[in-house]
C-alpha cells in the first residue's frame, strides 16, 4: 500500500513529455495476435494495464520483451485460445483479444471482463458485431466462448463504442469479404490501430470517420509501429496547470486531438498555444466557470471529466458538467466534497459552485482518472493531501508524480501509514 503526499498551493511551471497512449498501446499489442512473427511497438507506457496485457499475450503463447525501442512481441503460428479470469478481471480492455483470436484461430475463450468501477460497462456491441460476422458465442462458467469462421458484413453500432469498433475492425481484417462498420468510434487511437493494421497488410479505409470499411485479406505479417501520444495524459497536465495556475509546455501533445478540451480551457481563462514541440498553457487568474458535456470523440472526453470538475470546483462561478458516456462516473465527487468542493449531482448532471479554496484531506483514488483528478485537487488545495489507492492511478499513468514533478509539483510517493487500531 502506497500513498502520495501532495503539497498544495504551488503554481506549475516547466515542461513534460507525454508518453504513448495507454488506450492505443493496449490494442496495438492485442492486434499483434493477428500475425505470426516478431512485432515491435514503440512508445508503450510503463503502466500496470500494459503489464496485464503483456501477461495476457504471454498466456496466449507469445513472447514479450521490453527493449529501448519498444515492446518486441513474438507471436507463434498458433496462439493459445484462452484469456483467463485472473488477468481479464484486472483489466476490462483484455476483451480486445477476442476479435483477433477468433479471426486467427476460429475460436476464442475470454473471461467476462471486470475493470474500472465506473458503471456497468457492457460488451454487447462487441458480441453482436462478431455474431453478425458469423461467430457463435456462448457463455460457459464466466467465460465467453466464441467459434466460427468470420465473413464480411455491414455492422451498424447503436453507440460509437471505442472498444467494439477496435475489436470488430481487428476481426474483420482476416474475414472473408468486406466489412463496413457504421457509427464507428472516431478516436485518434482507432486511427492509430488502423495504421498499424495497414502496416501488417490489412486493407482499411475510413478510420477516423463514422464509416470504416475493411476488406478481408488471407493473411497479415508482423510490423513495427510507434504509439500515438497520449491525449489523456496531456489533457491531465494541461488541466492541472489551468487549475493550479502556471506556465507549462506539454511536449508531444497533439492539439488536433484535444480541440474541445483546449477551447474549454481557453474559456476558463487559460492562454493556450500550439507550438512546434507541443502545447503551451499559461494561466494567471482564477478559472472562470465552464459548462461541458462528455461525448464520444471528438466530444469532450469522459476520461478528462473528473479532472475538469476540479477546475470547475475552483472557478469564479457555477459550472454544469454532463456525463453521457459512463454511469457512476461521479463517484469521486464525494472525495472532492470532503476537500471543500461544492458539487451537487443529479443523475448524469453535476452542478459545481466554485469555491475560493480546497483544503487538504485524506482521499482515495477510486479509478484511474478520478485518481488523477484528486491529485490535481491536492495540487491546488491548502496544505498537504494524502492520496491513497495509487494502484488505480498506476494502471493508467506512468509515475504521475514524476510527470507533474517535472512541472514543479511536490509529490512524494511513500509506503502508506498502517491503519491505527481503534
Ligand atoms: C475506452 C477507453 C476508456 C474511455 C472509453 C470512452 C480503453 C482501454 N478504454 O473504453 O478509457 O473512457 O473508451 O472513450 O481504450 N457500451 C455498451 N455496449 C458495448 C460497449 C460499450 O453499451 O458493447 C457502452 C459502455 O457501457 C459505456 C459506453 O458504451 O457506457 C462507452 O464504452 P466504450 O466506448 O466501449 O469504452 P471502452 O472501449 O470500454
């Protein structure tokens, strides 16, 4: 058990470089299952979820070696068929091995996923899509058991699910004939995955738009690819600086992937500039209130909603946040209220009345992004805040204390004090 001790009340300044995107690297690693040989994936962040995906691939008979230029993944002629519960329960994104394995082997067994505790995260769209492509899917003692040889078809998603788009796109690369995915997710990580699959020999058009067309091919080959920079890590640093005040340069941050976030930060009073190196943000005043609504990309990302709520909590007026992507994503609000925030939630809306200051209090990170939000709150609060639940933060951020530390934040990681007997 570890904790952060975060010293509040300092402005942030300096520069920090963002790593490759977690939400892309995980899928790139899963996609390697589609072809035998040695793949290289660069800029993979060193985080707990990647360690879990490494273990999933190793369990499927792959070798995974971390070298200076990235992860080298050796995929055998016949990868295994089963992703076990003890791994899948640690990370729900493990479900993305289902499409590649089924496409490659004609069978896959994947435990029903667990993962972040932010609402009932369904996988029906993944399964319906695969069934439309000819798979038969059964449930057996907590496992999904999928069999069948896949053929191209038209799939219209009820909702532009990030994971379902990726799973189906990967499955379709080796299907017989063409697959069209309508109402596909348009996130930069989908484009990154399509680029990697194309390097492997797949025929894909339209990634990044609502309609993706995949012409199935007979076989793919190993490839080499660098992961797209993490827009969520970049957004976290930018919101931290806009909340605590300061002048920062976030290297490798892509402004074209953060359009709406940057415009909301500008509305809050930040000066935001795209430079050759990344994004520079200066904030010298108390944030102004901003209303925002989470939506699938290019809408405001749900994964930056908790961080943005902290900015709003310190704003000079009332903001309204609406969460449309996940239920239960306001669970961390109680922790923020314990630090002095004035927030009322009603269903998927939150009314945030800005207060002059937050106060240090012991808080616990309930999931990856809410954990980052509590660290931001701590940076802006009076006093030294203890943040526990670091395992949740470490799932998605590689040493967040070092990233924010490069911007002058004072965050110490240490063993948590043992609970006192009452
Ligand atoms: C991915 C990201 C996550 C991000 C989310 C939305 C990874 C590892 N995680 O998660 O960080 O917050 O995109 O941008 O990339 N849904 C269904 N049926 C399905 C699939 C999804 O109803 O079959 C619902 C979910 O319950 C949720 C919403 O759709 O309410 C969004 O889910 P989805 O876009 O699939 O997110 P993930 O791919 O799980």
